[in-house]
């Protein structure tokens, strides 16, 4: 994974800079947090495809019905509650829908 500045800027703009929002370079990309709980990220896959990552929570299987979401797998380990979305196939409305689910999950967690 590698940082993709255009995808990162797009995510940053969609997320905004409200109270409790922060970001950190990690996992080869940029991850965004609400009250230090991970919400989402932006990067490039090993194949060079720009993508978003959303943390929607292990129990939030309903998020899997959102279009374009692919369950995240690191190595051979499924990361329950995390999804990748191809940034080139994700319009602003879909990005907003995924962000709303990810933010709702982050808001349900206690601040760190």
C-alpha cells in the first residue's frame, strides 16, 4: 500500500475537520480518526489502484450491502468490520454513505 495524495485529499475533504478528527500516516496510507478511533483511510493497493478503507465495526454486517465494498483481508486474515472501496468507482454520494456508517461506528466507541 502507498499514499495516494489525490485520494487522501478527497477523503479529507469529505470527512471535514470537525472536533475530534485527526489523521495519521500508517499501514502505507493515511488513516483518519474520530476521538482517536479509526474511521477510514486512503491509499493505493499493491497493484496501484486508489482505494478507500472504512471501519464499520465487526457487528455491522449491514454495511457489506453498500455498493462496491470488499471485505478487507491482510495476508490471509480477514479483518472483520473493515472494507475497501475502489476510489475510482466511488462517487461523492457513495463516499458519503460509507463515511456515515463508519462515523456512526466510531461515535459508538468510547474516546481513547
